C-alpha cells in the first residue's frame, strides 16, 4: 500500500479525522479525539504506526522485519510498520482495523454510540 492508500483506508473509518499536531509531514488519524494511526514518509517509503495488544504487537515484530516498536510511542502497545512491499496488504488493513477498534473500545460510551449513528 502506498501513502495515499493507507491514508484513505484510515480516513474511511467512522468518525476518523486527520490532524497535524506534530507538523505538516506527520498525519495523525484520530477517532473521538484519540489517535489510532500515525502516518509519515521517510525517503519516499510510507510508515504507519498502529496500536495493538501487547502480545500481538510482539508477535508481529518477530514475524516481520518491517515491523518495529512504535517510534516515539509506547512500545508495548504501538508498532511502526515500514511499507517496503514486504507486508501483505490485507494484513496491514487488519492491523488498521484492530487499532481503530482498540481505540474506539476505550472511548466513552456516548462517543462510541455517536459513531454508530
């Protein structure tokens, strides 16, 4: 997936918005005011940071060389994936879905209910 494909997939989630608190080159995708994805590009290679359950995050790091502990994030819960062509697109989409679901799950009930409307 290229940068724009990642960005569009994230922004297609209900309630997803894009924010730039760290500068124009760091796209932060949020739901309910909480980040679920962070997109950057280094040397024309997209990188996406996603939230995951700690055990699953470690498993992904062991399975894929392109998946590292979250850059400048809580390394127990966040991974950064380098989109170098080695990661299966459907798996990356699944990781985005999981990150979104984990963040939504942590939102207040009223905010979650609003997303379903």
